[in-house]
C-alpha cells in the first residue's frame, strides 16, 4: 500500500515527469491534488521566490485542514461508539 501511494504521489506531483509535458486530463487531476502544490512550494522556497508560494501553500493547507477535521470527527464518533 505504501509503494502504491508513493508511486501515485510521484506521478501526480510532477517530480518524475513535468506536468507540462503530459498535459490533458492527467494534468488537471494533478492540479486538484496537493502533491503537485507541495512540490511547487519546495521548489519556490529553494529558489527564494517566497512571494509566489501563497497559492500553492494555500491548497496544501486546505487539504491538511480537511484531513485533520475528518480525523477529529472519526475519532469522536469512535469514542462515542466505544470502539476505541
């Protein structure tokens, strides 16, 4: 399972193959997911382009907040059901 997630993240982040070369539906899906934006934040920070990271880091933060919120909801549900 971990290898599958690593491969999916690698393909959709543009780390191995630039998304501009692939294009189409694959690129549109990659732009929706946080992997591409995480890599772009890293590239921009390493290049010193701090003013350009806001849109990318915003998308990563939105995903983080959603996952964190879901974890809280699921944990609370399990606590009330007595399954934890």
